């Protein structure tokens, strides 16, 4: 077994529900973990230098391109060195935190992690995406169809044309119910959703640990 790469992106530290559910996964994980907290140490957004460096011979790199390449190389090597992934990505304004999008843009590089017309370097590796959201976005709810995080990430992370990971998604819904009076009547639904997310996180960690140790 190599290591679990845990990418965290919640801005609110230990108060974060997505981080709390991720901790249940971590508690049941039996191997090494490499943790990158993007809220505490954000990676730079992809720059013009970072894009152009991908199509320029290293010997011809400007200082700006060389610096951008060093960032990408560090993140890509860390990504490729993992045998499993844990992504903690809460729903912010119906999408993902910008720090997580910045990380994705840095590591998705043709010929390194993806291959246009072929399979990426990490295809089939297990990944767990943990998200939390203040409201409910399931079928029949007022917000149905307005979650632009999970479908997007399941496509980018799971599509063989991109990263091609074997993604399991866990969500904790209605996280505002304990603090917003207008949502207080939904507290039992939130508690059930949260308990299920913790249970599924532990179970998935145990399963992946066993598979990788076999």
C-alpha cells in the first residue's frame, strides 16, 4: 500500500462538517496519510506562465515558467504517489471552494495525469469525495438541480477521459438546520444524513484499506 492523499478545502477548520466526516474516514483508515489543507496553505491559481510552461522546453523556461512548473511538479508527484484519495469539498455558493478548483487546475496536465484520447495515470484508483451543504439538494427539494459541485467533480475526478478515479460520493445535508431557525423542522433529516455520512465514511475506509492491503 502507498498512501492516502487527503485534500481538504473547507475554510472553517474543526467546525467544518465535511472535515468531521472525513475524520471518521481517517479514523478507520489503516495506512499512511498525506494531508494537504488547501484552506491553510492554498496553492496558486493557474497562471499564464503555468499554462505556457507545459508547452515549452524546460531549458527555455522563463523564471516565471520555472517557478510555476515547480508548483505543478510538486502537486502532480504527490497526486501520482498516492494509491487512494480523500477529497473534502464543501458546497460553497452552489459550487466548489476556489482553492480546490485551483488545485485541480494545477494537477490536470496532459501527458502527466491525463491523456487526451487515452487513459490517465491514476485511472481506477479509489477515491472518496465528502461534501457538506447547508440545505437539501435531493430529488423533490426546492434546490433540486442546483448542486453544481458534486456532478462537476464526479465528472472531472471519475471520467476516464480526465482523472478516471473510482469515486464514491458521501454528502451531509442540511447542515444549517442546527443554527437556522427557519430550518429547525429539518433537524431530524440533517441528523440522519450526518449519521449516515459518518457510517459510510468509516465503512468505505475499511473497504479500501482491505483492498489495497490484499
